[in-house]
C-alpha cells in the first residue's frame, strides 16, 4: 500500500514542464462611455486594440476560424465598469436565433466573455449574449462546474448586420468580486459558438485533452489602473398577491418583502431573504414510490439555487430539507386524530455569506430559520352520563408541536491551490428547540490534480453526529478516488465507505449507509472529427459492493455506454448494465440490515437518439429492456420507451411534447410486515408520464410559458403473497393474501399539474410575473382502469386553481448615490 501512496505522491506533487503561452489584451480607458446600443460608432472603439484570431476547440481542436467567420473584440473601462464590443462575422442566413428566457441557451449562436479578477484559473465569472438579445451568466469553477443559478444585472445590446452580428456590453464592477489594486492583471477569455455547425472557438486556445479546468486557458487582461471596487449593495423589494380556490373555498394572500445583496468586503457578499415568498416556485415531479428510499426533488426556490456552489461541497446540503414537511412524531391515542396536518414548514428568513479572497480562500456561511409549527388534535370520547345513564360523546382538542423553531447552519472554508486543486472543511448543523433531535456533520475534502492537469485524487472523510432525545450516535464515511483526467483514454479507481450510523439526512440526503464499495471505470473519447462523427465517447465500469457492518458481499455489476454526434448533428447512444450473479439486497426488506432479498443476473440495455434541434421538427426517443435470468424466477420483464417531438415554429415559438411509458411484469417487492414475517408481493406496474412545455417569447423581455405534466402510476398485486426466507428467497405463504392483510394494496396514483405564466422584464433586474396554476391529485385502488378511465376519475376530484402576481424591482445603491451626487452638484 505504501508504494501506491508514494506513486500517487510522485505523480501529483512533482512539478511538470507543462506550460502554455497566453494571449494578452491591453484595455483602453474610456474618456466618454460608449452607448450600449449595438452600434460601434463610439470614439473609444476607434482607438481600442483588437482581440481576434479565434481558435476552435470543438469539434476540431486547434483549427483557426476562417476569415469569413472571424471575431473582433475590443474592450474599454471607466470608473463604473468594463465595456466590450464584438463584431462576429458570419453569413447572415447562418446566424441561429431563438428567443428564450434568461440563462436558456436553446438553438442560438452566442458570444461569451469570461472574467477572472483573481487570475487564479479557478473562479471565472461568465457573461453570454445571444443574437436575440437574451442574456445568460454564471459562476464557474473546476470542482463545481458552471452555476447558472447565479444572476447579476448588466447591460447588453445586439445588432444584426449584413455580414454578421454585433454585441455590445457593459459589465458594472458590482458584478465582479475583486480587491483594490493599482495595476491588476486579470484572467480574460472570449468564447464564440456557431449553433448551425455546433462549432466553438475561443480567443486564447483551449486544449480539451488536458482535463476539464477551462480556467487554465484564460488569457490575461492588463491596462486597468486605479479602479475601486464599488459598494456592492443591491436591493430587490417585492410584492405579491395570490388567490386560490379549492373545493369551493377561496383564499387570498398578500405579501411584501425584500431580498438583499451586500458586499461585506471587496470579495465577500451577504445574500439575505427577509419575509421569503416562494408562491411561484414550480411543481415537483412527484412519482409513485414503492422503493425503500425517499424521492429526491430539484430545488425550485431561487434563493437556494443561486450562489450555493461552496455549500454543495461534499454533497452534505439538500436545500429541500429547509421548509419541508414536518419531522416530528406525535403519539396519538386510538380516539385522537390530527385536524390539519401541514404540508410544509414556514421559512422565516435565510442568509448566505460567501466569497473568496485574493489568496484563494473561499468562505461560506449559511443560516436559515424555520417557524415553530403546532397542530390541533381532536379527541372523541364516549362516556356514560351518570344522571341519564346514557352514552355521550365528548369532543376535546389539544395542541402539540409537530416542528419546533429550527436553525440550519453551514460553515465552509475552501482553500484553492495549484490553479486546479482545493482543500475544504465543511460543517452542517441543525438545532431544533426543545425535545427534538439535533444533528451535526463535518467533512474534510481534498480535490487535487497535478500541475499538468493529467492525474487527480479526491479524498473525503466525514463524520455525522445525532443528538436525539433517546439515542445519540456518531457515524463515519470516507471516499478515495484516483484517476487519469486527460487524453483520449482515462480511468478512475475509487472506494466509498459509510458505517451503519452515518446519517446526514437532517440537512443533506443519503439514501443508503452501511456500505463499502469498490469501483473502476475507463473511457475513450475523440478530439478530432472522423469522416462520419463529430464526437464519440465510450465508457465502461464495474462495481464490487459490500456491507460495512458486518463486512458482507452484496453484489457486483458491470456496464458500459457510448454516445456520439454525427456530421448532421444528430446525437445517439446506448448503455447496458449487468448485475453479475447473486445480489444481496439488504435495503428492500426494511429490517435494519437483519434480512436480505436475493436476486440474480439482472440485465438491462437501452438506446436513445436526439435529432438536430436546429430544424423545424426534431425528436428525442429512447427504448429499453430489462430481464432477470435466474432459475427461481425467470418471468420478470421490464420494458420502457419514450418519445419527445419538438416543434420550433419560428424564432419565438417552441413547443415540446414528451411521452414516457414504463412497464414491469411480475415485479416483486416489499409490501408489509406482519409480526416477524416480512411480506412481499408480486405485482405488475405501469408508469405513464406526459409533459408539454411551450414558450412564446414576444422579444427578449416578454415571454409566455406553459408547463404541463400528467403522471399515472398503477400497481396490481397478485392475490397470493410471499414470506421472505432467511435464505433471501421468497416462499408463497397461504396465510397471506390480498384479502387477509386487511387492506387493498393495489394503487392508482394520478397527478395533473399545469402552469401558465407571463413574465415581463420592465427594467434591468426587475420583473413582473403573472401565473395561473391548476393541479389535481387522486389516489385509489382502481389499478385495472385504463389510461382514459383513470384520467376521467382524476377530473372527478377537486381541482385547485391559483392565480398569482409578483413584482420584483432591482435597486442599485450606486445608481442612487450617483443621482444624489449629480443633484448636489447642480444646487
């Protein structure tokens, strides 16, 4: 083992001779600020130097852009921000345009500018403009990728010409985090995408063969002098109104609040939401869940999606824990019931403090507080009236706390080094008032890549601690991975461990613990197009899995995948997976690892295609099949398919349908526990999901959006049920049938959600959104009903209708300050 560690040390630590000369751009100070209108007739553009000679990195690495598609970029600055102009030469008819909302790339050409004020190759701030005038922006780092949840307010304008298109931008200094320096040197990169041919090029060449640290290939920006970081104080006051109708009851709600962004220091920012309002957050894609693990949902609330890259280190933060359904358990007597069980807990306020110093130290602090929540418990007692000697029913009520006042905290310190590596310590903490459990998790993380960006190591050590009313326990987890991160051929070896007491589910999400798993994967990719393909990726993997306590073998699986894009920009791929031999599932029995369910030789494969989205009509489709090959049970089959036609009627109107069908025949799974017997059932299951999404963008500031989803899940059990044996096999038990267990296990789970919204960006950073929403839900035992009968039954249920209006206004403190200065000078 020590020889392996020494080999890793040599590969990662010894300096490499790898180096790349970087292009340099000298910026010009503007005596008169250019007008951001997409017309390059301002005096400063006549004097500014030109950044040109872009080099392609996809699909052909190192190919210069032709003269007819050249890009000419100029830059200038003043005391308020940085200005960029770009003339993007092209055949006018080849420019791809599709209006979208912010941060949606769609079928568009784009021009991007990337700033790195620390010039550390790791912390980029990206700004993109499309020919439609739409914008996108993101923070980017090698460990977290691009975070498009981050939004800033900046100016841009676009003009289509006879021989290309023109972009003009102003990036105010408040959009960037930097320290005061007399003559700073920043990282800079310009990025261009030709959607019609899917070609991408940059000003400073990018070498994709040496890993994924794009920041290593930034050029340098010089010439900035005496610029001062501004006071970064942005206010987002909002007001909202909501009217809901359900089962004949109409309710109204009015709210007002404030979101704040404040630069505590030149590099550290405070984000706060005061009196939060998430009334327009999207629906969750709820599905019927028969498995032992909870369903995970994506975050819909903007405050929890923006600027959370530091807090996601180590995968300890699942923001849906905050304001989720109550966690408390209330002991009820036989004659008691809860009157109105709350679906979620109210968030009182939340703050984020985050940033990174010039020396690469990232600092993050997160805090959120949720409200104490009580429920009313009704009690009904039958007593004998001593006077009349007759029975009387007495009703009474009591209140109980279902969720106490709770505090959620995250603290992160993340030190970057070597231009592509980092070391992190992160702590998450949940403190609940009163006799409710508290939780604490700490992790140490090392993400290290050698200087040539060719080999890397990831090491993690984590500890969880639960302080419950009755039981306190500590748990431990670790991860160690080593791999080659460059070249056509790459590999990764890893070991992942968690003991039986490791638990992060108070503020994170962990479906399983008690494992000790070994993994290996390898891949091959191309960086130069072939005669028929623009790109190709082939990957294989293998996993050898065990319980950690007791150390017991649980299963092995191997698999592979490939995907490719041809010259016509049609993408296609396939994958397969085979669980080799016997698999010991200790989770499905839900018996705290004291029992296992034995299966054998599960194999599945699938194929998918995605045609070129540039056309009026395009389509996504997939098909797959799975089967078990075991002597005890060979009748299991699972097949699925999906089809998703897309219609791009014009550059303003896009409509996308999607239909997914999944059929399980003779599936088996946990049903219930009777005394000491774990009861399984054999079942047929069908899942059908239909979605429609439509966007009509009147221009880059006005959009009408439709989002619709109908999900149907049906499960029909055989009458005869099974007992789980000590061997892990199932045995038919004549004692247990669907009639004998006391309830009907068949399921018809149907949901319908529709959102229709209109949004208007009436000023930079300011938006008005009107939303109509309706939803229906049904749950029954009518598993034999076909799709249309199930849909008819769904519409017999009560429908919830919601109309809401929300206004958010952006206020920049610097703009107010400048106006006041001008007024004072005029007096």
